[in-house]
C-alpha cells in the first residue's frame, strides 16, 4: 500500500507589487448612444491599439448627472468592442458606489490631484519649509533624480521595456509592435516605430525624443496620438514630443551644431 501523495510545500500563488500602464477614458458625461458612437470612431482610427485593451474610467472631469451614469451599460458597450474596464478613478461617493455595485475596482486618484500646492498657493505658515529642507539638523537627505534606464539593444516586436522611476534611454531602434514606457522622458537614438508612453505616472512635463518618428502611438501622461495623427508633422524626422494644454505637440530637433 502506497502512501497518499504529499501536498506540495510550494504555495499555489504569490502576491507581488507591480506597475501596469493603463489608458484612462476620461468620461465627461454618459449617454449610451453617444458613448458607443464615439468609441466606435476611436477604434476605427486605431483598431490594433484598442483590441483587448484594459482601460480605467476616469470620473475626475465628469459633469453629467450621476443618475445617468449606468456602469452596466458602459461595461456592456466596452465588452462588445473587446475593451476591458478594470477600474474607476475619481468620482464622488455616489458614483463610486455605483461602480462598486457593478463589480468594478476603485482606483486611487491621479497624481495631478495629489500634487502639493505650488509656492504661489502655499499657505504662509508653510514658508519656512524650504529652509528646513536645507538645514543640517532636519534629517532630510537631498532629493536626487531617479537614475535613467539605458538600453543598448534594439527593442524587438512584442517586447516591452519599462523604466518605472526615471527616464528611459534607448541607443537603438524600437521596432514596430514593441512598447517602451517610462515614468519620465523617453529618448530613442534611432527610429521609433512601436509605441512610446512617457510620464506613465501622470508627469505632464515628460517628453519623447527620437531620431526618426515612425511610431504607432505616442502617449504622455495618458494623452496620446496615433500614427495617422503623428504623420501630419515631423514624420520620419528627428523630433521631440511634449504636452501643451492637454495636446501633444511635435517639434523638430535642431541638428545644426552648437
């Protein structure tokens, strides 16, 4: 008679922290027909980008009636178009309760909401803060920028390269079908043919630099342009891309010396 097989000492699963870049759908109001028509048009512009994409619904700029916010209908529309809603960000208590009833995860607010006040708006009682940071007795170490991640090999189709804290510097081409992401800026010293997502934690000052713009998609802090839009300016030329007034602006890089 043989002994019964022993249960494995290896755990069935492990929980690990990770960071995933998500596209935010900023909802201004919800009308079933208008929402589906707008979504269908976006998918028509970039069908490959939206196929099976996970998104979060941002309610931070929602100004429609809460009574019209039907998450069950919204989820149904997205599922019909192979888009997967994984969470809701922002919103008031009533709106978040509706999301919870629809079994949608509740995500923390964006980094823009969490930024400290600027020096112009900081209360007068906070005035000594700068002196305290410089004081040797304060115990605060000087803030140093996050190190950049440097990649010297080409980024192949299907690969994803991520710099979760600082800039991403790629000394080779980024091929079509590849994806590069960074908390800060992205520098590509070669053709950029895949997807580039800079400022993935909401850093609107992030930029994308490349020696030849041939990208499928470029995104900065959740604002994006697809290939068809990017071809209007600077296509297959050295450019920088930055965010101005919630719009991505492409400008040429000056190749002249000095």
